């Protein structure tokens, strides 16, 4: 076991875990977060994704000791009690079915839009291609991303943009 | 009222957390889950619930009592308790809409709790697209009866006859003097209804009140947003995977490396010194490892040294030899049939003969033949199967996302030899499983280990286990012949289906669940399995239909166990039959839509539930929405790299009818198929929530697309080799059509009839999609591919073989 320091959703934590423990289990079992979930443990489906330094990362294959930078999980996307426009678009489009994969869908979309606020349809499809859904909510997820793009573009320039990680 | 923070943590785990603020506000946290000190109210006893830490027993809620279904609170809100589970298709919201309507209470003043065996009546859970078609009716009748009883109470309270009263949003008022009013909460909160309903089973339970007609419904028919979505989006929902209990440990399975292998040794010293190690458990061929932490259990399960002996004969042929095996296998028969026992039938069906097919074939102008192959396809849930079992106080509480919590309770009680009342199953959200998924296996395993070690145990399957070892939809081989007369009419049809489905396992059966099989349990007689007929309303004067079932060489402990998968055994024969009809239409040089329409219209057979009229309506609606131009398939083959085409298919499931059109692009250089556009015309009767229904149909249609272009279980003669998302591909974002049209058709011959009922919607849209895609590929390329999935290499090989 070794002492690990993590900053997650704005809060600092000091933990005593094996350094090769996948970040996913630390977030879920030590920090009681519910956003990132186990789907495959192989970095293939996206259920476990979190944002680290602006990038959507598979927490299931990331050793906790390798994490550099602040972690944002699904729970950390809302600011001052207001949902992120990406999350609001998910509700407006009624995107999820069972919803188990939606952490990966939302986190991947959020990281995309933070880097590229006006993605083409092809960029959306390519970026999202590594996040799977067995309920097949894909069409609505893509619609929700396009809606979020519009909402964010329509904001007044005075609005501060949410800064993640 | 108690505040939520005074409640034991475990009870909070049970609650639907997305409704937490509402529940707190309404005081439901106390009411729904039993009596807590001085703040308890009398009505709490009406729920046969128990706090999680109570010793049990866990009585069955009595479905004959209104109090088991509806609790009304002081602040004039209501909680509905129903025996269903909504894995995400919006049925929970629909139940609230219908019950709010019948009770006459505002929708947003209600909440709905589902599927936990000690607090909700047994309506089976979910399955069979039955949520609205069958199970919403007892809910509605009970809510209507509750309204009637409240109205009588209001009459006494206000001193006015019932016919002079009006109800609006749970307030009863004197029509002539609306200031004279009383709320439901004032009349009943803190008390019980004490009204006993009649009806000899839960589906017939009723009071005296009549349910409302469709025009009287206020919330049903509206696209109210699903109540489960916000908490799935903001991360607040507590899923079955999130439940944590004091003293909880983590378990992982060690599966045999070869199918049907015998365990010959365990070297516990290979894991004993690992951090957090607690125990290796094994019985028969079942092996699991338990550790304090999750990642420790995963590591220990991987590191445990075990030795296994392969079975004497190969448990199955390799997947590339499966259909040859099925062709030559002897169909399963029941030896008791030979003894003349009229109660028994062979698995499968038929031969069912209409007219004189032999004579019609011998005088045919043209005979068309085709043989179709559908491989095993998996449930392949998005996440590994999981459950948490708590053996506290000598009872067993299981937290699961399995859609059938009630049969799980019975099954686990029988498996562990515990009294029924000692077992409780709490349903929570999880990855949707679409039928008899491995969620059941994981729950039995968690319960067994929990009892063995006396601590709460969380079991989770890893990705390779889930993909390789969950139950499968059976493979089908379907051989068909069709005879055209000189006028291009289909006058004879021969349908011969063979499924690889022997020992098809049921839901939560204590003697067929995987852990029982691995421990050596064998049923005296394996479940027969079934073949299935296609569902169409085509009038073909001479027909012969036969269905047969074959089994794999080893039926037990195999990863190729078959079980119900979304529309069980429906998509397979429908792919064959609806593709073959297209072949026949092409042979007749007829437009495939018109060819079908003529056969649907011409029939004089029984047309139960107006299915024929509604079949015509959905076919027309699909064609109009798509902009179908009448011409035979295939269209002239293009010169370019991308070939485009469109295909139609139609079927029904129960009383719901569906017609689907796919437009595809086929890349002749890679064999890649992209469904550019999909149309689904769908008639499931009365629509309770149009937007939620469209969502369900859209996802179901795309599940059909996934099964058409990606899904196939592959194996060698020793093990399943489909083990992750690369070796077991599924639909992805780049596969998604650029346009999907969902058309909700009301094709009832009397479309405005006030008693139009809802039919099922969770499965029917999957069924015709495989054939719609295959027919579109044929239209684009002139090549008929009689085998799904239409993966690139298979399509490319077929195009090359045909010189396209």
C-alpha cells in the first residue's frame, strides 16, 4: 500500500492503496462516486470514463498512481447546482434508456465540446465511437450533442464558460 | 415525519434516489419502509415492508388490498407500489400516468416504487412486452377503486351525495359549492383503506369501480418526460452496483478454461499471500475467490492456479461448422411420445399443413428455394452481471438489476433451502439485459457465497465471462421452398425451421442456473426448447410448416446455454421468412411491398385483434413515410464504389404489428454495410406516452440492426472465443443512420374507439429489421445473403462470388 493524493471534483483526497489499483475502483469504492462504472475493464466501452486534464480517460485501465492532474467525474460536471449544458441536452433529448453507459457518453461528449465547440457530424461520430451502448441510444446521444452545441453557442459571451480540470 | 437522515442507510439504498427530494418532502421515506418511532403513522403498517436490518420474515404484499398498491400521504401526494421493473424503457413513468389518471391526482404529486419483493406485489417483474398490455390493467383497476372509495369517504365527510361531488387533483369538492372540499390526504393519510379486492389472480384483481375510457385520460397520451432520466444524467442515481454494506466483501468467479471441463485441482497457495485474500470457495466445478477489496478479488481470481480435465467429447462443433452440425443432427424427440401420451408434443411444431402443398409444388410454374442461417447471438449485457447478497440475521437480501425479482426470490430460496419468507430481492437499476441474462446467475452465486462466509458479498462477472458465458439466443437453420403459379402468385410454401435450442433454460430456476449446473445438478429431463414460426398474415393457399429442435453434444455446464433473448426465437425465423418472401417477389418480378400487400389483403383467415387490417396500415405508413417507389428488386446495379438499395420487412408480435424499411449503402470494395435511413411503422394500440414509446421503438429497431450487421457468438470446439467488444462486436456510433423515422400508426378499424387498449412495445420492432437490411443489400447488389450478421468479410465474399 502507498499514500496517494487525488484531486477529484475540486476536493483533495489522501488514500492508502496499492499504486497499481485501477483508478476506477478508488473512485467507486473509496470515494463513493457513482458516475464512473465498470463495463469491461479493458478500455473498450467507456463506462468508466472520467476527465483528466481535459481528456476523457478510461479509469478502468489507469493505475491510480499514474494520475497527474485533477479528475472530473459525472458528478462534478454541474456547477453551482446547475447542470452542464451537455447534461441538460441529455434530458431535453431524453437520451438514455437503461443509462448505464451514459457516464461514458456524457464524459466523452463533454471533453469533445470543451476542445471543439463546433464539431462536424463526422467528428461527433468518430469521437464517440469508442463509447458503446447496448440499449442502442446512439441516435439520441448524437442528437443531444448537437443540441448541446447549439445551446452553448447561443450563450451570451458574458457567460463564463465552465472550466473543467 | 422522519427525515431521511434518521433512516438506516440500507433503506436509503432501496429507494429510488432520483425521487429523493420528493420523497423527503412527502414524508414517504417513513411511510414506505415501515414504522420508525413516534413519527410513524398507522398507514405504515399497510405496507408489508421491513427495514433492511429487521430480522424478517418478509411477507408477500397482499395484492387483494388497495393498501398494497397505493399509499396517500398527509400532503396529498401518493406513492404507487407495482410489481414491475423498468430497465429504462419508460414503463415506470407510464404506470404513474395511468394510475394518476385513474386516481384523479396530479402526475407530479405521485411516485412509483417497483420490483422489490417485500414491498411490491408480484407482477413478475418485466418481460414479454407485457408492461402496458397486461400489467397496467390491475394497476388501473386498483387506482380506480381507490378513487371510488375516497369519493364515498368524501361524501360522508362533506355530507353530500356522491353524484354532487367532483374530483380534481386529489381534492373532492361539492359541485354547487366548491368551497366545501376535502383532500385525499385529509381523508386517508395515516389510515388504511382496508378494502379487499376480488379476482382470483393478480391479473384479474379488481374492485367495483370501472376504469376510465381513453378520452377521459388526462396524463396518458401525453409525452411526459421519463422520471428516471435526470438522475441517470447527473450521477445521483444509486444503481445495484452502488450498494455498499458494512462488512461487505468482493467475489469473482474462476470459470473453466474449457467448456464442460471437470475441476481436478486447486492450488490455494497461489493466492493465499495476496493482499486482502479471504477465501477460495468451490463445489463441484464451481470456483470463486473472495477478497476484501474489488481489485484484489479480480487479481486473485486471475492468479488462482486450477487444473481442469477436458470432456471426453467436444462439447460443441466450432462455430464455422455449426450449421452443418445442425443439418445432420437428429431432432430431439420425447420418448414418451412413442408411448402414445397425448399430453406431450415434440419440441418445435408441426407438421402443420394447409391445402395440398405437394400437389401445388408439382404443378408450379416456378419453384424458389432458400436456406437461411442465424448464429447464436448473446444478451451481452453492457456490464458484467452483478449482485450483492446480504446474509444478515439468518435471512438473505439480494440487491439485483435482474428484471424478474419475484422468481429470483423463489429460486434463491429453493437453491439455498431457505424458507420463502427469509429471502428478499430488491430490484435496482442496472445495465439492460433483454431477457434471461447472466444477472440471475450472478445473484445466485452471491447468495451462495454470502451464506458460506456469513458476510455481505458483492459478485461481479468480468467482461470475458459476460460475453462468453451468458445465455444465448439459439441458432436457427431455416429451409424454405415457394411455388409461383403462371400469374406470379405464391401458391405453395414450405417452411422448415430447425433451432439449436435443446435445454433452453428458464428464469431463475434453482436447478438450471449456472452455479447449480457447475455444482453438478442435473434435471431429469432437459427443457425441450423450441423452434418458432414466422409471424405474418399472408394468405398462401397451400402451406406446410415444420419446426424441429436439435441439441449440442453436451447440454450442461456449457457457455452455449440458450435462454430467452428479446423476442425469444422471433427474429431468427422472421429473418428467414421475410427474406424469402423477398426472394419470391423478385422471382415473380414484383415490387416486394405490393407482393406482400396482395397476400395480406387476399386472406380470409382468422384475423384476431384486427391484425390483418393493422398490418396493411403499417405497411402503407412505412411506404408513405419512406417515399417508396414501386419496382421489383434488385435495382440495376450501379457502377460506383457505393451501391444503394432499400428493403422492407414486416411482422407482428402478439397484437403489435410492425413494418420496417431500411435504406443501405454497400461498399463493394470493403463489403461494409451502412444503414443510412430506417423507417419503422409501429402499431401497438393505445399510446400512453408517445415520446417514450418512440424512444423504445428506436432503440429496439437499432438492436435489430446490431443483430443484422454485427452480432454472432463464435467458438472453437473447446471454448467460446467471443470474449470482449472486439471479438464480439456490437453497434457503434459510426453505424448509426443519418435519419430514423418512427411512425406511430393507429390502424385499428375503429381508430377512435374509446376502449382501444395498449399492446406490447418492448420487443416487436426488433423482429423484422434483420430481413429489412438483407433485403436492402439484395436490392443494392442483386446478391442474396442468407446468413447474418452481414459483417464486412461475409458481404465482400458474397459480392465477389457473384461477380459484383
